[in-house]
């Protein structure tokens, strides 16, 4: 509402990661959630052949999510074994929050129906890849993206600089929300594409 009072519109998109296992809740519990069997093995990031091999489930999943009215933009295999990333298209923050809630519950239910287990846990294994949720935000005035510059990557609009400065200033306190559980903190490791520094830069994932 505060942005709208200034004549701005906020758009948010989310990249949500989940890991799929050839397990049930019962089998995972019996194993103590250790040595779970992923839906596929090896590093498969963006590999179309693996996406095709697992189309029986992933195709059904995407179709169902669309039927639920979830604003899907893209989906692909992530780096970790059994890891899938689904991107929600930019929308209003409240819509995106609703869609992300529905998406997580839908994936868990559809996985269970197909005798699979879906986990969104930040760090499900100490020696494996972690699941994250990347937040993409932009501020608009009408159809103009106020964060975008035609000139160059280095040309930084003042509004974007102020926006980023606000994020950095509030980051330590808001980490209580970004990483609300002990397991969340296990994900925060250097050189793992997780935010461990109060810093920013072009394509800087530290």
C-alpha cells in the first residue's frame, strides 16, 4: 500500500527448489531421513534429456499446477540429484505468496500420489545440495520497470540503489524470517550460492 501511495507497483517472482525422492514418508522415517533415494542421480542442472526421462511425473506435475491456476513461468532440473526448480512468473507480492503456498502443498500431494517424497527442506543432507527460494523483485510505474536501464549494467537507477541499500540495511534482522529454522542456517555456507555476506553486485551470489 505504501508503494501504491507513491504511484509505484511492486512485482515479485520466486524460484522455488524442491528435491524429489523415490521414498514415502514412512520409508524416509524408517531411514531416519538418511540415505534417501533421489528420483535421479548425478549433477543434472538444465539437462533436457533427464527432464524428458522423468516426464511421466514432471509433466503430470506441471499440468496439475497449471490447472490449479498457479502462475508458472518455467521449470528445470537443478544441480542436485532429484532437484527441481520451478519459477513463478512476476505478479503482485500477495498473489505470489498465495501461489507459492499452493505450489508447495500441491507438489507434496502429487508426489505422494505417485509414490514419491518431495522435500523443500533447506539442507536435507549434510553432504548434498540444498533447496532455496530465490526472490526477484522489481518496482514499476505503469509499464516502466524503474530498476532497468538501457545504457549499461553499470548504469544504476537511483531508485534501485535505494531499494538495494534498504535490503542490505535490514538484512541481519530479516534473516530471522529468511532463515527461520536451525536447518535453514545449515544451508548458509560459503561458495554454495547462498547469501552469506551483506554485499551486492552484478550476478554476485555471495
